[in-house]
C-alpha cells in the first residue's frame, strides 16, 4: 500500500499516479520531460554556436534575413533535440 505524500490518499502498490490528485508516487524522469530538456539543450547549444563560434554580421540590408535564419536554425535544433529525447525516453523512462 502506498500513500500519496500530497493528498494522503492510500493507493495500491502497482499504481504509478494518485487516483485523486493525479501526481506520481515516485518522482522520476518522464518521456515528456526528457524530450523538453533535450530540446532546450540543443537550442541553447545552437544559439551559443551561432553567436560565439560564427558571429553573424548584421547590416541594415541583411538584418531580417539574419534574424529569420537564426530563428529557423535554433528552432530546428529544438525540434531535433525534442525528437531525440522522445525516442530515448521511449526506451529509458517508466511512463
């Protein structure tokens, strides 16, 4: 028998979440959390690589194109990291 630490309802041993409040009994990494974390790490790494390793030159004529390119590259890195985290989380995470 498990007791929820948040709402103090007693649950069964095989339950993963509390049936009353919906919170998990055991804290741990979830597939969604891993996916979001890897997405943020990939996006931050891409942004750091763009601005620190190859700093873009902003001129008034190419400013809009530079901003759009940086946003697309960072967004692509975020999506790539999220997909990779989702795939890894499918094999590693419990629920």
